[in-house]
C-alpha cells in the first residue's frame, strides 16, 4: 500500500521525545535538572514561532528553560557577554541562539563563543570538526533527525549509495558526514553540479535539502529509493497556501521504497533531536555520558 511507504516523522519524533522524557526523569532523580537557554535577538515572527515551539517541547519532556529576548539593536558585545554568562552557569546545559541574527552581528563569532559542550545546535567548529572525524559530539539537529528516520527504514545503511542534494552548513554537509559515518557511499550535489538528475538516479538513499518546491520528480529516482525530504517551501496551490517539500511526493510515491512527507516528516524530528542533544549535554556535563 502506498501509505505504508510514508515515514511518519510525527510518530517517530514522539518516540524520541518519550525516550528523552524518561531519561530526563532519571537525571532529575539524581538531582540533575537539564536546562536549555534560548536566546532570541530581534522580533522576526518566524523565529518567535520556532522559539515558542522549542520551549513548549522542552516543558513537555521536563527540560527546564531560560529565555533571553534581546532587542534587534543589541550590540555584539552585549550578546557575547550574555553567552559568556550562560557558558559559566553550571545550571545551564544547552545554549541555543536562534538564527538568523540581525544584520551587523557576526553569526560565526557568536556561534563560536558558545562552549562546545553546551552547543546543542552542533554548529560550533569544534563540533563540526569532531563530526567530520567521526567523534561522538553534539550533532546538528536536522541531519541527526534524518538519520533517525533512515534507521527506522533500515538499521544498517552500509554500502548504500546516498546522494545529498544541497551543501549548506546546517543540513547538507553534516548530513553527508553522518551518512559517511554510517558506511554509505556519499555523493554531495549542489547548484554547480553537472547533470544533477543522473546523479540522483544513482541514489539508494536520496536526501533533498535544496529549498526548491517539488524539484525532484519520479524520473530522477532509482526504483526502490529511500527518500528524505528536508525542504520546506510555501507555495500557492489550488488557490491556497500550502507547504511542499523539494520532492514531488505524489509523483514519486509509486517508485520509492519509503519517503518522508512534508509536513510531518523531517520537521518534527528537528526539535526532538534538540531535546535529545540538551539531555546528552546535561549527561556529559555531569559525567554521565562520554561525548567529547
Ligand atoms: P540553503 O539555501 O542554505 O542551501 C541550499 C542548498 O541547495 C545549497 O547548497 C545550494 O547549492 C543547493 N541548491 C540550490 N539550488 C539547487 C539546484 N537547482 N540544484 C542543486 N542544488 C541546488 O538551504 P538549507 O540547507 O538551510 O535548507 C534547505 C531546505 O531545507 C529549505 O527548504 C529549508 O526550509 C529546509 N529546512 C528544513 C528544516 C527542517 O527542520 N525540516 C531545517 C533546515 C532547513 P550552492 O551551495 O551551490 O548554492
């Protein structure tokens, strides 16, 4: 049945969150209260929604949170000094600075200021480097969520050819690193790649993280491919506004072994993995887990 092919990110993220909640409970019994600090600079409406959702999920799994809302005209010095305070605060285990930051603040400088062990987004260069070396570090939430979805379809991805379309620092590149670590043969495709369609046709696993609505069609895929669609694109369809992925879901469904829908696929996993990272950071800071 076609519907059996749907990788249900909502259900799988609920499973992750319930595992996290259980372990948070165990930590609390030992007197450790996992805590996430969220910093939002400016009043971007989309960022406000993301932050609200993250705080709601944290509360649901028993993770404490502290919120810092700073005005758009905040100086880099003020933001860096707040991060320093949070770095030194033993009660805070994870620090998340919501991106994008207002113009004039250097994102890299800010992300580099977060202590790597509190970097629950996995964007610090020390964690990025650790990931590429195959060390056990805090991993970026969206790609690690994609891995969890893939492992739901196949526990062992060894030897599979994975094609990742998109090479951003937050999705494509770390996704390629995780797939390599899982013993896939990895092809990383981007806007300068030649003959993208033929490259996609080689994929046993196709991960689309492009930001182009329904770019990937049935004739781009190998029969039986497993498709992870990271794209979130708002389009006008039949007179109303809808979210679609980078893959044309209806068009490819017959051809694939399994596919994530948009919405309800990768999206819910991202926040679940953020909670999982906050738990791991707390465990590590209390020497209960070995990650470097
Ligand atoms: P970016 O815009 O940072 O990166 C897009 C990548 O796609 C770039 O590497 C670009 O190549 C490549 N690209 C663009 N056009 C083409 C093309 N025609 N053919 C091949 N490659 C192309 O996006 P993000 O990685 O941040 O996000 C990608 C998508 O995923 C977006 O829709 C975003 O909304 C969504 N997203 C979803 C998340 C979730 O939780 N589900 C989380 C994060 C993102 P080049 O580098 O050469 O420019």
